[in-house]
C-alpha cells in the first residue's frame, strides 16, 4: 500500500459515529522503522539537535526547504529505534509523536479536519483498552481534546517554520551538501549522503549587520547555531550504524 505523508497508510476523517468506541493504546514507534529522516518544526531544532543531526531538505516544487532530523544513514533505515521499537533519544520529533493523527484541509482557507490513520496498530476499535477518543455520548474525551490542541499548535508552528526556511533561502544561507559515511572502515561499504542542504558558516559571516540583527530579534540565530552544532551528531549516528553492523555480523556467525 502506498504511504501517505511518509508513515500514514489510510487517512480518514475522524467522526463520532464511525470512531465512537475507538481508543488509542500507546506502544512502540515501530511505524517509524523506515524513516531515515523526519520533518522538524523550526522550534524543535534546539531540542532535536541535542541528539540528532539537523539538516534541510532540497527545495520542493514550490521552492520550500524543510528542517529534517537525520535518523539513519541509508534509505528506509531508522537507527534511533531499538529492536522492540522504542525511541532511543530523550526528544521524539513531533511528526512522530502526532501519529496516527493528522490535520487535512485547505491551507488557504485555513480549514482543517482531524484525521486518523485507520490502519494504525495503535487503534483499538472496540475500546477494550487504551484511551477512548469519544465517550458513550459521542462527546470528545479530554484525551482527544489534548490531541486537537497539540495538532493546532503543530499547524501554527509549521507556518512559522516555512517563514523561517524562506528567510534562510532568501539570504542565501542554505547550500547543497553531501557526506560520506564510513562503515567499519570498509570503504566498499561507504554510504554517500546527498541531496540535503545545510547552512554554511562562510555564508553566515557575509550577512550585513542589519540582516544579522533581524535574525537575532526573530530568534533565527539561535536556531541557526543549534543546526550547526547538531551536525556533529552525524558521528554518533555513524557509531550506531557500525555497532548495528557488528551486532549483525556476530549474530550471523553465531
């Protein structure tokens, strides 16, 4: 089945008739197993950047870049998940935490509909366990109201993120980058990460005083330096990769 929005398979509008008895049972993050990168909100960069390398996507058809947390060094690989699907970092990106819910709608009209991935394994359709979405009268539970607030905040911050990335692009700060990942010293197994963008320090130094002050007042400089510092986390990710390769070799020879 074709994935929608990276990890969603069957997005349907949430309603009290179809989903009245449904509940959510929190479990693993197994649904994110094949995410090598995950979108970030601009406000997440300092938090995610403490443990993840933060990069920027290549521009989409509208010329927009998106901040991304790097979770793996190969396609369809998430090195941040344990074997039992637990996330091995203190901060879990909001894109992952909001699943199986998502807003769908018209950005221009500012109308949004709360949707759910009906194929999610977290859904308990008879409400026998987990946290109910609606009560027996069809009213939203406090749990669902909290989800709504989280997604509304996420949507607002997504607009701020687009503005921030546009500013970076307009200032010429984002440049295409690539990185070579060495696997256990075996050059034949090296991986080349391509197609991403990052902020180059030399470009940052070329800003005028007025441009730098504007970024500072908008908290942009804080996010920029968080991104720059986060790039060292690629080394930690490589260590995870090499440890996994070693573990797989040991298991194969056992």
